[in-house]
């Protein structure tokens, strides 16, 4: 059912006065003007009827608000500055199709609009609409090359130590209870609580070391237990248990405390905590989780950007995936391919780093979507392969559930094996064959056991693994793979220019809205650069490079 505030507007034509003034003021155009000239109306109201307010208020054009949001992220503006730009910037009025005297709107409208974008995939529909316009304009097409990489995103919350986390969780619950049931909470308050939880909990280095931390934490634990016990008492109003911060308090106490054999509440040791994807790092954003990747540690999310990389067209972001920080890159590969298939923008070749590649993903991409997934598979970690001597796994050809060793002996055992949640096939050779083998030191370091291999569960996957390990060592493969490095420039551009590194909002859904708007802003900038840059200058070489090329 369409909301009563629905008032679709047509912005196909730009007012004559706006055109003349914008052309006189900006004869070479600006990114906002160039996008309007090349792509016409980027977001049409009829495509985004769901983004009108549903409470009866007069509805501003969702197409215009979407474009304002994109231009806002393109210039990294606040809501207030973006609303001022709509009122005062001639090039923005040109892009939006507004009269010069249009007063614009209040800046609070943008926050409300983003909240609607966070519902039912509204942000992704904006990306689909832009990609559709880019395809119509000939700036994007399926069947080319694409590349993907991810970067970490910091949550829009303060980094808390464990001691600060439990204190701040209790403070947030007390604030919520003080608003929802002040009469119920008042008798429970102890005199010291106003000092402990009356303002933001900040704990520096304690003079007593670990013992002092434990004592302070267990004091907070007893205070929180008092609130939880009272909330779950039979006489307590039932709705108190359903308050969000009260439930968060309960879960944080489960994560960080335990009952000892004497029935006392104790502070958990850091090694006894639940996994990072199950516990909270802040009571104000429970979807942000702690993660460590190589030398980087953060609490927040990951964003995966996929862009086209064909030489004859601009490099444009075609897919955005926002995940919890603990979701590994390899878990996103199939999702990216399926989403691109729905948008009819599948690449011919998808170039990624090793985090996105397994033999199973290579096989699935080719079978389901006809994609060549190009990326380094995990190398053979056996000590023979690492040392570069002896018989690595590639020296054992496999056929019909049997492996043959370099000396001609055939395996005697073939059975399923489970390692770290993954299925393999374990292959073993006869003990007698191995003990009598003249080249045994080159095959295994065990003095008594025969050689054993852990193979992928199907012959097809095993062959893909072996073939890719050989190919990725060749110069030809390295030359094809070199294009992947370009995605680092895209991540850097979005981090440095559009503020991608830190989330502006709390929660996975709203953070994803930010990431999509950032990607759209990146596309606006790149299309404008593509239009403004002569073709001969796009791959301009330095004088020294040209001299070296001529000399060879």
C-alpha cells in the first residue's frame, strides 16, 4: 500500500535559469553536473516509492534525497553542510533539477532517509539503479574483468577494556531502567553507584595490577547481579526483562563472570572467554566484534568492494558487502558471485587474493556462473614442499581412489578425514613398502610410520588444487594476476577521501548504508574523471619510462 505522503515528481528537465547560471559559473562542469549530463536522472522517484515516509508527512523526492546523499559522501560533508549545499550550490541545483530559489530542506531529513535505506535492502537498490544507468550509458558491461578486496572498518563506539565494558554495560542498563521504571529502580540504588556509574566509565592503569582489576571487576559484577536478580524476581514488572540494555547486561555478565564452587561470582580469566563472534565489545553496538588480522586489531566490521577493471572503461564499484569483522573473506566469495548474477553483471574473470580462493570456490564459480576465479590457492604446507626437496604432495598422482608414490608403490588405505571442520581424504601407504623404500628419507621423517597424505574430498578438487599450484608459479599467471593490485588504490581512495575507515553509524545495517553510499560517491568521482580526462592522457607515461621503452 502506497503511503499518503507519496508525491512522485519528475526531474527530467532542468530549469532554464539553473542551466544558464550553472554553465556560466562552471563552464567546465563539476562532478555533480557531469553525472547529470551523462546519466540524466540517476535515481527516479518511481523506482523508490518505498523510501517515502510512511507516517503521513509530506514526502520529499527520494530520488533527489538519494542523489544528495551520494554527493554528500563524495565530498565527505555532514548532514548540515549537505543541506546547505542544496540551498547554495549552483552545481548541486543543476544536478538535482531545482530552481535557483529552491529553499531545500532541513538537514534532519537526511538522517531519516538513511534510516529508511537501512530497511529491506534500500541501499543496495540505489547501487543497482546506478549500475543500470552506467550500463545504459556504455560505461559498464558484464563479461569483463573484476577484482575484490576487503578492509577493516572501526565501529562508531569507544574502544573499551573488559573492565570498562562491564562498567559501561551496567551504566547503560541503569540509564534505561531509570527512564522506564524510576520507582522500581530507586530502592536498589546504593550510595556509591552515583560515583561508579553516574558518568562515562573510564578506567586507566590501576596501581594494584591484576589483583586490583579483578577486585574492581567483581565489585561491578556484584552490582550488576543485584540489578539482574531484581529484574528477574517474580515481583518485578515483566517488561523490564525485555529492555534492550538489560538483556545486553545479562549476556555480558554471562560472557565475563562465572560462579565458583562456593557460589561466589568470579571474574573470568581472559583465556576463558567465549569466541569473539559471540561476545560484545560495547553495549551500544552489539554487532561490532573484535578481530585480529596479521598486525591489525580492531573492533567493528569488514567491507568487501568489487570493481570492474577493463581498460576501455572507468573502474567502477559494482558490489559492496558489509560483514561482521569475524567473517572470513572466503565466506563472501559465493555471495558476491550470486549477487552479480542477479544484477546480470558477472565478470569473465574475477581476480582476488588468497583469502577468497579455495579449489571448491574455483569449481563452483566455473560450474554455476562461467567465471574464472583467479587467485593463489594455499600452497602445500608439507615440510618437503617448504624445503624444496623430497617428495611433496604433487609427486603422488591419484587415480580411482589410489595414489602412487614416486617409486611405484600403490596406497593401501583411502578413508574420510575431518580436519578443523573441513572434509578430506586420508591416503596411507603400506608400512612394509615404506620401511623398505631406498629413498624413504626424502618422503617422510617418521622412523616407524608409512607416508600419509591428506587430499581434497574429490578428484576434481584435487586436480584443481594441483593445477593452480603449478600455474601460479609461472610468469604468465603472475602477469594476469598483477591487475589485482589496483583494488588497493580503490580502498585507499575510499578510506582517505570518503571516510570509509570508521563507521559513522551503529549497527551492521546502517554501516552497510554508509558503505554503499561511499561506493556510489566513488563511482561519481571516477565517472567525472573519465569524462574530463582525454583518452590519450589516461595511460600517460613518464618521460623516463618512455625513454627506457624506446631504448629496449
